C-alpha cells in the first residue's frame, strides 16, 4: 500500500484494536471504492458525474499544492486518489451527503473521500478549483481517532480533525458530542485556500478566467461591489455574467483569525516580521495537530483563557461577532494591565 499520512488513535482500546482502526482508514484512502458500503457504491454508480480533463488537472493542483504545504511542515506528502473525489448532481449531493443548502463540498475524514456539488461547481472552473483545494486541505489536515473499550465492544469515533477537537467518549453522553475550534478550523482552511487560489490562477487551463478577472471592466465592477458590501476587493475570486461577485466562505471567522494574527505580529514583531508568519503557525497546527505553539502565542498576547475563547468560535455570525468583541476586550486588558 502507498505510504500516506500518519493517522493516530487515542483511547483505552488494546493496541491491536487501534492498529485495525488505522488500517481501516488507510484502506479507505488508498482502496477507497473497495472500502465503501454497498449502498454508497449504488448511489455513485447511478449518479456520479464523470470528471472532465480540466477538473482532473485542478484536482492534481490541489494535491500538489497541499503537498507543498505538508513538506514545509516536515510531513509526508501523498496524493489523494482521483477516485476519492465524487462529483454529484445538486439534488443527490444534498440528499445523500450534506443537507446544508449552502454547502458545495464535503470531506469525510473517516471515509477519506470528498463529495462535490457538480451543479454548483461546474458553473465555472475556478469554482471547482476552489472547492477542490478547500476540501483537499481539509482531508490532508491532522486526523486522529478515539478507540474506547466498553465491555466486550470497542467504539471508534473521530477525535481530532485539524485544530478541531471533539469531546472524548469518556466525558460525553452518547449521541451528544461537542466539537471545539470549529470556527478556527474553517478560518484556517479558507484563508489558506484564498492564498492558494492566487497560485491556481497561474495554471494554463485558467488563462481565459485570469484575463477576465484582471480586465479593467471586471476590476471596476468588483471595486464597486467591494465598496457597497464593505468587503475587500481581494476577497472576490470570480465575477459572473450577471455581475454578481463570488467570494470565499467563512469571511467573519477569517476576520477573527486575521485580527488575532495582526495583534500577535504587532506584539511580537521581532520574532514575526509579517502577519503571514503568524498565520503559518496556525496552519502548522492545522496540518500537524500540534496546538500548543498556537495556544502559547494567543495566551501570551491576549491573556489567560483567550485560547479557550477562540476555541468557542462557531460558524454562526452572531457567535463570531461576540468572540471578536471578547478578544478585543481581553487584548486591551492584557496590553494595559
């Protein structure tokens, strides 16, 4: 079997059970179709949309770009096989994979597969590239399982996905797990996707789209939309024929992340020359699973308990606004105290 990422398992289950759990996930990655249940295979056989040459090239870019990042952090690069990416009609995608009508792609850490809403992503190759990059980065982030022995049975569940952490089976009631750092997780992935899109736009297959986005007419329209929406120009990656600009997701969560990075950089400017240098620490935590360096930075600049506050950020706008306000107050207190 091809060498892939280092999956980890925590919990009180015997080592033999933990090894079996890792083997299952590795099989899901490198023998993906063979590992799927019969019901999933039937859905794919009936509904899956064949990939175009351009879509395959964009998947290749997502794999190459994420491998560049893995290598930077000293991690093993590997390719998620093309067969693990499933393009499905809009209705099938939302019925079978994600009921959230705002969702355009979903990564399954346990199944090691990615489902993409073809009805949305095929409107423009940049959309498909953005979704592929985002979900590939999710799937190549740190992943660990929890295996707990309860009587004669071993229960296995997702435990760590990137920086996000689920409550342990030991401390949560059955059926009611809670996940911390969800908002930060998506903010990191989306912010890196934004950075990677600039590299993606240099691909020859996107020459026409690149020329369109760099034309003066397009830029003038985007500047007008930016001024009206109060969203920066570089947040918009496509302008369609109806002059509706498309921007990256999780904008509010990324505002919190960028604020935190800016404050850390200003406070520790000798060590971190740019805001991107601070963001690199957050991305490292997402890919390696090592949260301590980030926790230390946040607590040093914002004060005790601030990392826990950041961990409470969800995907809701109201919650995110409250988190930002709280962190600003903590920063002011820590700076003046």
